[in-house]
C-alpha cells in the first residue's frame, strides 16, 4: 500500500511566534517540581537513553524542552553551591555559598554551609545544633514566589542531605526535611517549626526506613550489585547501608508523595513549589565513578523512579497542572584507572601529603627551625589558611594567600586564585578567570582556590568533583509543562537560567542576585493565551495560506482537528489551556439520561504502546449539561460543539436526544453505539446489525441535528456496519479508536463522510487518515500526555501543507490508492 498525493498548488511558510506564561497568583500551574540529581553528568541522558523506559527521563527528553549544553560557569562544583545556584539564579559571588563547609575564623573550626547554632534539630531526641539557610546572601525562587503571593504559595525542599534540602527551599520555605544519617528518620530544625508535622511524625513512627534494610539491589540481569543488610558485629548507619543504592531515592520519593498528599500541594490559590534532591547518585558515584556498571544501573533505576513519581503526579494533580524541571548540582571526574587506560594523563594527589608539603615549604620560609600549620585544612583543591599562624609571623591576608598559592604551584597545581584577589575582581578576562571569579564568597576565613590539572583526583579508586572542567560542570537542564515547546535545544545554557525562566513565566520577580537569562527559545508558541499566529510570505511572490477547512453534514469546520469525546471534558475545562476557536471542533464527554458517577479509580493506565482506560462514562447527565455547561459554551466565539450521546436502551438514546434538542449551540450529535443493549442480553448496539439499525433509526426520528454514528471496532466487517448506519439515517460516521485500515474500508462502503480516529498525534497522522478516506479526525489520547496537543497539531498541519505545496487540505480525502 502506498499513498499518492494529487497534484495541488503551492503553499506558504507558517511562522508561530509569541510567549507563553502562567500566573503564580492564580495557581497556573498548580505545582512546580524541581528535581536536582546530586552528581549527574549531562552526558548520562544520551549515554543511557536507549535503556530508559517510558514516562521517566523520556517525559523530559521527548515531551519537554531539553538543553544539552548546560554548564556551570564556576569552579566550585560542590553540592551546597550547586543547589544554591539553581534556585537563586546566581553563582557563589552572588549567593555566597562556595563550599559544603569552610574554616570559621571565629570558632577556629570547620563549619558546614547550613550549620546554625541558633537553631536546634527536631525529630531526634536531645538538643543538637540545627541548620538553616542563614548563610545565603541572596534569596531564591521560592522566596520570590512567597513574596509575590503574600505567603499563599507553599514551598518545600527534601533530600537525604541537609544542604540539598535547605538551600532550594530558601529563607521563606514552609519546610525543609532531610534524614538523620544514623536512623534514617526524617528531621528538620526549629528554623522552620517547633515540632514535626503529625503526618511526618507518623511517617517516622511507622518505621518506613527499616523496610529498606536487608534488601538486595540487582541489575537487569539479576546480578546482585549491593545489599543493605547490616553486617553482624559492626555498627553501621542507615546512610552507610542504603545511601549508595536506589533504595535511598525510593525513600525520598516515598516522602515526596506523602508530603504532597498531606500538605495538599497543588490545591491552593497560588502556585506551590517542591524541590527534591536525589542524593544517592552522588554517594554511589564517588565510590565507583561515572563509567561503572553500577552507575549505569543507578541511572536506569532513577529513570524508573521518575516514571513512577510522574505517574503519581499525573493522577494526584494532573500533568497539565504541573511544571517540572530536572538538573544536577555538579558532575564527576572519571576514576584514574579509566583515564590511564586510555592514556589520558590523570594525576593522583594525596591531600594530606600535599598539605604537609605546603606547610613544610612555608615553615622553612616564614619560621625557620619551627614547624607551623599555616595551611589548616586542604579540601583539594581548596586551601583554608590559619590566620593566627600567619599573624604570629606578621603576614597579612593577601600576602599569606599569595605565599600559599605559590607553594601549591610548587606542589603541582597549575595555578591559583586567592580570596583577596577575587574580592577585588582581579582576574584575567578569560573563561577560566570568570569561572573562578564566580566562585568567590566573602564567607569563611582566608582561602586559596587551586587550579588542578584536568582529571586530577585525590584517590586511585574513587571519583571526585570540584573543578571548572566540563566533566564537573556539564549537567542536564530540562523542562516539562505547557509553557515549554518540546525539543532538543543545543544553544548554550547555564543552571542559573532555571530560576529566571520560571520567574518570568510565573510573572514574578527573579531572585535578588539572579544573573541568568530567560530561555525564550523553548517557550511554547501555541496553547497559551498570549500569542498570535503570523503567516509570512515568500519575498518573491505572495502565496495564499493553505486552506485547512473541511465540511460534512452541512457543518463547516475551519480545520479537520476535532477533540475526541471523553478526553476533553465539556470543553470549558480546556478554555485556559487551548484556544478552542483554533480547533475544528470538540466533542463533549458522553451524555446519558441520568448523571453517572463512573468507575472508581484507578481509571487510566499508561502502557508502552498507548493507554488503557475504564472511566465508566462519568457525566453530569443531559439535563445538567443543557442548564450548566451549554450556556457557557454559547458565550465562546467561533467554536463548534458536538454532543456525544449514549444509553443502554433505545429509549435512553431517544430521551437524551430530546433533551439536547432543547438546547442551542450544538452542531451535531455523535451516537456512541458501543454500550451494551440491555434489551438484547447486553450485546453492544454497534456489534449487531439489527440493534445498530434500530437505535440509529430511532434517534434519526427524534434528532433535530445531524447525526454522527460512532462505530465499534469489535466487528467482523466494519464496512457492513458502516453501510447499516448509513441506511438507518446517519449523516456521518466516526471510527474507530483503533485502525487506519478500518477508515479505508468504511469510506469505500458508504457515501457519507467518515471521521477517523486512533493514535493520531502528528500532522502526518492526519494526512494519512485523510488519504485513507477520512474527512476529519478526532484526537484523544494525545490530549492526556499533552493537553495542548490538538492546537499544536493544527499549527503543525498548516506548516506541513505549506512545505508540501498543499493549497486545499480537503482535496487529500480519499487520495490513497492500493497497489
């Protein structure tokens, strides 16, 4: 079988432009979910893509906007800095967080980036020092969301690690939750609240953490990769046993579901925000490196977990009400054995030995005959200086940092940048200089940032990060949601763009120190309220726009795209999502004699090949539709409304049509004959020629509008059933939720128009159905995974016609020949 197009005229180029945005003030979207994978390189998405299933990473890669060239433009690729950067839209020289921990001059000790002795941990016995975002020097997306909505928005952050939960939630977050490493219990600090919420206390009390012990992590072949069983006689923590396995991410997603449910995220008057920091990938990555089979298995497991979580979000809130972003806080260097095997230089340094070497050099220079610890802590490649030691030999900060930097160069580092130098902005105008300038922070004591050679690691068997090289800076950046035009974008982007893009789309201020850009290239140009359709013409000759209009049964449609019954509500629900006047029309959900509650959930199940549904024909009833829905539809301009009708007896159909005859604004009735005929033992009307003839004939007598008969595919001969419906009085047929071939067979058996449906998701699908004999088409399932699919396909169809010189789309109908 092949398609032959009739010779048609020339078309023109369709250009779509405009902007698409939401409104945080009106809960558009209802919820934003930002997922930050701790240590997930940007190349992983392509490296393991063929192993990903449906609905996880692929939701973002294939149905979202995926930016492949996203790199941090700084050198301090740490967990704390990365999470602060993503939500503040600034680098360390803006938000202040430049390391996971630093030397504190006042207390003479290393302190963590979130350590706050003015607060206390809650969720644990005793009175231990707490944590907060008090070291942030800039606010975050969540803070601006709270400010814009006068606190109505809800903002939460969760992660195994405290810093990965706290910084994304910002100052005004309603809660940040992380685990106690020993027990696995979820905890927080008095910065947020005086006690755990009841739902979280109950979560901890039900011993959810314990179910992740004594488990085996297996790869796809069944090989055991790790076990979380405690070793007899050894005291091990929950973190030691579980954190380097996918079970840790499962535990986080379990909490996320609980939080969304009990905090009622996505149900308030303003947009809510939830950030999830997946820590397990980092814990494992340090141990085995990016190229190990375990890391591959972890990426595949993460894909599964995302698919399950996105499925939960779809059922709980609806994907049309969500915006999702995915990124990472940093990458990771290869393990030395891998680079050396490829003959790539990969120096291995010992931070302890290097620190001793620097102290020895400085002692000979500054205090001959007396050893001193001038370099207090060396967190490779960052050196933290002991200012007291330098004060004792009367050396000031700038000179001290210069001396340490020179000593580091003698010890093997390529270069260095001092705190004093960065504070002045005194760096070369090079990409490297700017990356180190962006790494500056006034927090902490005196320090020197060393510049290591590429692929330098601090262990021969483990992997590490904390450099300005691409293996550490390259991370994913992907978005999903109505404002984003699906596609792969190879334009340069940075993690600082995430917060700024979301802020712009929400209509709120960007975070205080944000320097990112709005990723306008990924803004959807259709399916939103503020956009316009522009048609350009060739500079050589003016050409008319392709004519997409079709007609059947005396009904004129501006294009052949009709939203199918059961997938588009009553049309009103899509008013703020789709420009209804851009569609050919839409069919409201099936209407019955009396209201029906439908089946209990779950009603939908997505499969690799499509979707199963068992809605149960839930509807408000024909009378309520006439009184409540139809008046609102009549207020809309330039729309075409079809009413789907069903029943269990001929009298049911007759009664529904008589009720609908009273209303105005309905173009035609679509008769659903797939329901069981209770008068004839439950056989479907559409499966028995006699039953089909009787019900169509009955409705024909009472109908005051054109009658479309929606046939069932569960028949021996679709051509026979099409002929029966035509002879009984049908003005058109719609079929069949299944096969293109049935459209062809039915169209050859009757003289009335045929409306095709079944798996249509692109303009090319429409062309194929029309060539097979369809006058128009209905789109159903596509609206579930992309609520604006119908309008996008209309624009795509216009472009297709222009590119293929199709002047009049209706001329394609029946243009297929069998050879």
